[in-house]
């Protein structure tokens, strides 16, 4: 259909200037259209004509040949693809210009390019390229780390270090819950303590506990004993608890050396130990005095070893007596009794001598000297004349002995009876027992307190020497108001 039929100029007035102008434009368009159609028509090729003769080219200037190439250079310079056959591609017929695929192909190519850009992470903020933008970002990140493996190793090491520090110092760990009664044995190592805490559920990891103790420098500060801890404690809280001395859950009873049964009974009662010490020390199934040469022992005097004992709260007095007797059996086994046996003395005789030494020797260094006097007087058949035995018989341990007390009719009166008294007069310590078993070898037969010598004794071999020492003693005693002059002089 002709374009003129559609034009408004077909019905316009020819004398109208506007109509003439539109008609002129229409004619110009028609001419351009016809020109385009002429161009589209195939044109016959013009007849060929021989090419004009040309002059021969001038010879090129000689050039130096390139240096020979090594096989390696030829290998690397050679394009491997040049020796490979080109892949065959299917031949696709070209669509006509007016085919719909011609118009759709640019849009498809644009969409494909956009998709590829999205997969590579291309585009602006927000991932440009739609859903493929996020996958593209991940690919870029992984690609960066893939090219830098040491970055990954560094991050892993850093994370492990942070985890180790968190597990070691437990910043948000509490003090635990519940109660765990725990006893740390004496001599336990840090590893043994850590294992015990781990087994009881007090801490999470015994190895980390040891590391924490080492870092805090408290490997030698952990105490042994009984502790009340909690489940799931932090390492710091457990270390603080174990580096604090435990609260004692025992009763401590100390029996001094040289105490008699009656004196010890009063002390035990004051310490609040339930039961009668006097009755519990008459006899015991844990020790038989006859085994030590005591055929007619009235009680356990002399066998009740003096020491400090740890007992459970409210433990009966029989437990204390048992501890004393067991302590004696262990100590007496280490004393050499060979010299005493050579003098026909039994272990019980040695205990009797030791109990007198414990009372008579004013200073530790004179124990064996006192023992030598006792041995020498026994050998001579003399009375021992030891006032400590009379005090045991009378019970007077503080006041000066009266004339009647000195003349008391008792087997324990060594002023009137020869030989040893019938039994020990107190609980001697180990030093006195050893002195009684091995006395010093001297010729002394007498001794008396030396005035102003801090309890030291003046020893004499003859009675005349002894009388002089007694006169000095009596003078000092009168000056002291009748008291023993055993205080230290200036």
C-alpha cells in the first residue's frame, strides 16, 4: 500500500504553504527510500582489466642471521596449540535479517554477559548480577585465601591460641557448686593432686590445672590435708583453696616428757578428751609390760610415750592411750640395749632409770652423767637417794619435801631402800631412755643442784666433795627463802 494514501497531504489544499512544505518533505523521503532500494539491488561487477605493469622491487639489504636457538627455547616458544587440530564446530545457518533470532541474539548475549559478571562478583553494591553476586563474593574470598595458604594457617593458629587461653584462664567460670570432701595425702606431687581433683570432678582438666599452677608459681605452695571443695571449680579457685592451710578437723593433745599418769590425766581432761585417762592407763590390749621385763607392773606408767597426738574430734581417751603405746613400741625398737643387758638390766629397768633421769637432770647435756651416778651407786650397792622418787610417792611436785616425806615408808623411797624403785615414776622421753641405756663412764657417786647455774648439777666422786657442794646449796637455798637455788645467776 502506498504511503501517499496514508499522508494527510493527499487531501490538502495545493495553495496552502504548509501543505506545500509537507509535500516537499514527502518527496524527499520518497527519494531517499528509492536510493536505499537501489543500493540493495545486486550490481554487476565491472569488466576486469589487466593490472598495469609494475617495476620489480629493489632487493632487500642483507641482514645478519639470528643466533641459533636451543631446544629448550624452541620448546617454550612453540605454541602447543599450533600442533593440535582445531575443533570442528557445527555450522549454523545464518538467519535472515528479519528472523526473530537476529533481534533476540543481542539480548541473549547481554543477559549471558550479565550472568557471567554476576558469577564473577561483578556489578555494583548489592551484588550486581542478581543471585549470582553472593556466589561471586564467596569465590573471590576463597580465591584470595587459596592463593595465600599461610593466611589460613595463621588464622587457625590464632583461633587455637585463643581457645587455649580461654580454657586455661576460664574468664566466665564460677567457683563451682555443691561440696566435695577431699583429702590430699602428704608428699603428693602436683600431678597427683591434679589427677585427684580431676577424678573427683573438682576441675575440668588435670593437665591445664598443672599448667596454671606452674604459671602462677605455686607448685610448692599446695598443702596436704582435708579440704572442702566444689564440683566444677575454676583452676584459679582450686589453686587458691589448696594454697591456703586447711582447717584442722582434729583434736591435738600434747603429753610433755616427765609427766606422770596423774599429771597427764589432768591435762587430758582439760583438753576435753572424753573418758578417764587414769582408768584407761591401768592396762591395755595393745601392750603387755611383761614383754619388757615388768613382771608385776601395777599400770602402764613409763610405757605411755610423751608426744603430740592428732585425734578425731570427740575421740575417746582409749584412742589416745593406744597412740601413746604404739609410739613407745616404735621408739624403743631403735634403742640399743646391749650395754644395759651386760649389767643384767631389762628394758623395764632402763625405763625406771630413764624416768628418774627425766626428773633429775636439769639440762639435757647432763642426762648421761646422772645415768652414770645411778649405775655407779647400783654397782656399789648404795641407796640412790633420789628425791624425785619420794615426790612420786607423796605427790608433792612443787613444795620442798618435809622431813616426814623424806622418811616415808614406801618402796619408792630411794633414801631408805637400795636398788631401783618398783616401777617408772613418769613417762620418759627418748633422750632419757637412750641415756639410761648408755650412761657416761665416770666415777661420780654424788650430785647436787649447783646454785645460780640454771639447773645444772655439781657432780662429786667422794663424799667430802659432795658435802662441800651441799653446803653451797643450802646457803643459797636459805638466801632464796627456802626455795631451790636453781635459777640463773647474773
